């Protein structure tokens, strides 16, 4: 899937506590860089010096990519051994510097910094409660509501962990949180496990991240996934855990495995690479095709294409060259310019496809414009038939948990049959992964696949 049709994720979070005083900011920088795929609009780092006066905190946020916002002198000036960071794509609240994270809250009990991946479903109720008691909001994000509730609950709690527990018991939805208080790093995962969060260690330092790839990026060892509902606290005393909100029913977001997570990450015991191979194999079993070559749309369809090829016995090949240097802010105001942008980012390797029937694999079809352009490009390059296989079911329903699925009017599958979509995009055949095959991707891990089947794991308030 190319950028104009991407399903966007909410964010990525990262935190590290260095007990011996080593500056955290460089590690957070590299951790966030490895999570850049989860959000490209804004980013930020907040650090505390746990050996200095309480509230000794530095923060820097900006619009753009991690390497655009953080230069060497900025990182050098972020002094502190406890740090958290955030990369953002907005699903609630407009893209602006005001909404960039980590959020910093100065309140009567001290200072708190918070970074949030996910989306709450009871935001309106929680916001109203705060407004009625005089709260004035600086952002339009649900993350600020979480921070406010922690600060309020801290007034009647002995510890910040107790305040976080009270808040987590009240908020509903999807969240992976990293929170920094002057002396502690705290990670919180929603009870259903909708959003991923994992724990790592590097020498004597502990780390918390949205994905295991961020741990590898800083030379840390993956310890384990943080349990759904778990609150993990890291301080100079070591690591402790609260499981009061843990429950038996879970619902992990299937789209992490289909698309969001990086290929070298492992989420809840499932390697993302293996999950995508299995999706391709399932497609080959359910929707076989007579063809000479199996190819994937870079980069999201490549691994599923390898799985399809291995299962079907049809050779796997590369049909597209991806230009990695096209700017992410390329302006596409008209349909013709959108088509031109696809050709700028992807070009067909004519000698690889000429005279061959092709199986073309991608992870999803949103509006259909990109896949239609790619099919047209393949046929103009001399390909024969183009059979399209999609390694997810059709998108039919909205997501309330931090995945920016477009409205039903924009979803090509919401008002068309598979045959109508096939005709519209110009494919010779079209097959989607079946909903019942999703579990086989992830070894029967309990899933949330509501955007495909309308089976939400919690009641969604009318909004």
C-alpha cells in the first residue's frame, strides 16, 4: 500500500531508565527512529534527572520525522537518565505542535510526562467530568485527558502508581502508555491488549517500547511483552508489576500483524514476519491462481507474496522498483497528480513481467486507486493477466481504537461486491483473505478484527 492509501496508526512510544546516570535521550532518539513507521507527523522526547531536584525535566517536541526534529545539539542538551519519547500520527486531535507528545503536566504533586499510543472510547464523558470541575485543556487529544485524570487522582493517592491504577480503571479503549515521573518510568497496557507494549533490558537499564524492534535498535534484550492490563514500574529499586486490571479476555489488533508492526518485531509471542507468510499461504489455499510469477507491492505485500509463492509453487519475483527518496509531503491535489505520484514511487521492472501472468499481493485495498494504477502499469509493461490477492479481509467498519480507517464512503468495499471491485480496479481476478483465516496467522491469539467483521470487543458509546 502506498502512502496515499495507507491506513494510519496512532503512535509509537518508548521509554528508558538508566540507574547509573547515563543520558537517556540518545537511546530514546534511536528507539523512536525505529518506530518511525508508526507515526510521521510529530515527535518528542522528555527526560528527567533522577539524581537531581524533583521536577528537573527537559522536553523537546516538533513537527516532522525524528531526524528532522532532533539534531545533535538538541539531543546533547536533553540531560537526564530517565526518558520517554513519542512518534505521532493523529487519530484524535488535529496534527499540530500543540498536540505533539510527550505531554507534560505540572501539578501540585510534581511533574508528569506521558506518551500514549491508542484511542479511548469514553473520551467525551471523561472530558466533561474534568471540565465541570474547572479543567482547561491545552490540546484536543484524549491523551491529555489521561494525564489530567492521573494528576487529579494523585491528590488522593499515596503513590503515582496508585493514581495511574485508578485512572486505568476508569478509561476505556486502547492504550499503550509510557509515563515518567521524577523518579520512575511506568508502562501501562490496556486490559484487552489492543495495543502492543514490551519490556527490555540493556545492561542495568530497563526499557519499554511499542515494538521489540525498538529494543533491538538500542542493543537491548527483549524480556517479555507487558501483559494486557499490567502496570510496570521501573525505578532505582528495580522493577515491579501490578496485575489488578488483568483479565482473561483479550483482543489484540489484527492489523498490527497485517500491516502496522515492523517486519522484524515480535508481538505477544508472534513474529510479524511469520504472520505475514501465513497470510500469503492462506490466500494461496483459498484463492489459487494460474500464473507465472508472484509479486508483492513494496513493502507491505512482499512477505505475504513470499508465503503465497511457497504455498502455490509459483515462483516469487520482484516486479517493482521502489524509489525511497520521494518526499513524504509530495502534494497530490488532483487524481492525475495522485497517479503520477504512484509512478514516482514505484516503477515496473519490464523484463521481469513482460509476457507473464502475475499474482499481485498487497495487504489491503482502501479506496482502490493505487492498486488500479499498479495493475495498469503492469499491463502497460507487457504483463498478461494480473490476479490480485489481498492479505486482509475487506475493510467494512470503523475502528475506534486508534487505527485511522477512512469513513465508509471512502472504503471501496463498503458499497461494492468483490466482483464490482475487481472490475473497478481492472484485475483479472480478486481474492481477499477470509476473516476465518485471521486466527491462523497468529496461532489462535485472541483478536480484535472489528474493522472486518463488526465484532467489537467492548461497547462503543455513541459519538
